[in-house]
C-alpha cells in the first residue's frame, strides 16, 4: 500500500472534505495519493472495517482519530462538518447501498464505476441524490484523461471521415482465485464479471467516440466448466453494437486472456489506434489519415486524470458547474450492460430505445 511519507498540506478554506469509503487497492494506491494534486479537495475522513488500516492510513493521511469511521458507525458522519462528500470505492455490489446511505446523511457522492449492478439500483441512487439535493458523479476517469479527450475531439472533427468501425479489447488473466477470495469473481458483488469491470471502458469508448447510442446489440458470454475462478461470473463477453449512423462496434473483454487494453476506430479515410488506451499511465495513440504522414499523438500526461476528476466534482459542488459524468451516464451504461446480457442469454438481437432501455 502506497502511504504518504509526510502528512498532506493543510486544506484551503474552500476545499471539499471527502470521506473515503473502502480502503482497498484502488483507493489506497491510486486515488488517495492524488488528492494532493487537487487544490480544492482533501481527505477529511476514512471508513473501513479494518481497525489496523484505519490506524495506519489515518496516521499517514493526518485523519484525526474521531474522523476514522467503521462501516457500523458511518451514520455518525451526518454530524461531521469536516465531511462534505463521500467517495465510494467499494465492490460494485455495495455501491447503491452506500450511495443511498451517504445521501441519507446529507453528503455529496463520488461513486466508482460501474455505478451499480442493475438499472433499478442506479435509478434509486439518482432519486436519492435528488431527494437529498446533493451531487452524484460517477468516477469515469477517462473523461479527464488527455488521450481519451483528444480522441473525442478528433472524432467530433471527423478526423477519420465518417466513423465506421470501433473495436475494443479489455482483457487480462485472473490468477487462480475463487469467488470467496476475490470479489471480482463473486456474482453478488461483481455482476457478470469482466464486462462490468474492465470491458466497461470499451463500451464507454464506443459511445464517446461515436457520440451515438447503439440501436442494436448482439452478444455472447462464456463461462468454462471446471474452472474454480468462473463458477459465478463469465470468463469472456463479446458484444456487437450497431449505431444509427451505421457504425458498428465489436467489444471483447475477458478475465482469461493475455492482457490487452486497446481501442481502435476506423472511419472512411483514416484510423485511430489507442494501445494502451485506458490505463493509469503509458497511453499510446497513433493517427493515420489518408494523404498525411502517420502521427503518434502525445496530448499530455495521463496521470492528470485522477486529480482532474476530483477538480471537476469539487467545481460541481462549490460552483454548481455541470457534471460530465453524472448518475444518468452510469445508468445509461448499466442499461446497455443489461441489454448485452439479455442478448447473450437469449441468443437474440436486442433492439434499444435512444435511452438504452430495451425495446419490448
Ligand atoms: P479492492 O478489493 O482492492 O477493494 C475493495 C475494498 O472494499 C476493500 O478495502 C475491502 O475490504 C472493502 N470491502 C468492504 N466490504 C466488502 C465486501 N463485502 N467484500 C469485499 N470487499 C469489501 O477493490 P478495488 O480494486 O479497490 O475496487 C473498488 C472499486 O473501485 C470497484 O467499484 C472498482 O470497480 C473500482 N475501481 C475503479 C478503477 C478505475 O480505474 N476507476 C480501478 C480499480 C477499481
């Protein structure tokens, strides 16, 4: 675990105090160290079921003892004026419950992706945000990452001509673990598996590159027999989506294939290759356009994505600016995931309404 060697700077008067709920890998090793880079954000409280972690992490981040909460005494946070917002970094199956709890105690919520395991849960989370009159943002960090932002701009400028084909591969090989040992293999906490976790990035990219909603989805999902890793979730999911413009997307995701993290877009006059496309660092991007030399594009350091995501949420809270990745975006994606599984289960095409719900 990456704990800071020196305590964080003192927060500015207008800084938003966050309570971090869930001190797992992503919180400890990626997001918590990045709060230092976001001038109006600071870690005001931590919430964990592990007293040892509460102590060591609390000490390293200068979180006072009375701002270190267990899951059981979370409701006490209602009276804690140091906490403005709650950042939910728990397994996905717990997002809805903890988002609702956070709104019930009057805090804003930044919730990790995927938003939840069902569209019904997402709708409840949005309704809770509206009732509480507090902000809800889904932590889709690629919307703040320079390569992905440039890719969106290039597609908006039709740099490849009309877009025809999107392909994405989000894959890695899960070690020899069981659902009891790793929540990502546990259906109640992870849903169907790789699609919600890693494959969601390809799904998102297909939509933010085409700037369209798919009208048709066909998918298949595979779960091997006699593999202790895949007793509850799928090993691979393959999805074909067609958009009203005629563009098609082929999305592959797997927990049982050698690592890949690729997004590939091809229009009538060029192609864009992002490999790796959506990680924490090391992005590469190549643009090939008819009649021009191929170009490697280096729009900026991917590392800024974490802090810019915090800056964006804080601006929504303090300045009432619009949220690029609101609960509605999370809901849209979960609807599409439901449509993908519906197609995989029935072996049929699933036609969609413009809001991503399935046509009956
Ligand atoms: P993790 O397993 O490392 O951490 C999960 C934390 O939740 C642990 O501290 C664990 O103790 C706690 N927890 C509380 N109740 C639990 C329960 N019933 N079962 C299991 N754990 C429980 O997972 P992670 O990789 O940190 O993922 C946490 C969330 O962050 C997930 O929603 C995941 O999708 C998301 N995530 C996002 C990114 C990103 O790039 N945006 C990357 C990784 C993870």
